[in-house]
């Protein structure tokens, strides 16, 4: 068993998935791999997920060391999110899952298509 933040995990895989679990975390990580994004860009990418949920997901990713949040001293303040080295390291694994999904569910289409 692995103990982390007062929770027990069966193995490292269980713990690793806990860090990216949630409807939006993996999606956010993949889109941030393309470069810096501002909050509203991320909100649009996620289909206009609520501000509260997006803030929570971003905060958790930041606390777990996957992303950084940079606040620029401007009026109005500009905030950008970027992947850390740790965040960049998980992207290839997420892309493999994405490729697997495309391969095994080729008939699924985006609603926008």
C-alpha cells in the first residue's frame, strides 16, 4: 500500500491515476502541451465547463506539480498556465490513451463535426 495525503493506494498505478483523475485534468494537460493557455482559452476548450470546476481542476494540477500559474502585473491581470517538466513527462502517456481511443472507437465523432 502507498500512503499519500492521508489516502491509501493499492499501487503506484492507482496513485498515478488518482493524480490525473477527473473529467478535465487529462484534457487540460494535453492542451497545455501545445503551449501556454489563458483561463478563458481553457474554458472554451473544455466546452465551457463552469469556472468553479475549472478553477478546482487547475488548482489541483498546480498543487500536484503538473502546471504553473503565472500572474502578470497588468490591469486587468493576465494569468497563464503552463506545463512543468512533470506535466510534460505525462503527456506521451496521455497521447497513447488518445491514440488507443481513436483506434478502437473510430466511428465516434465530435459533436462539432
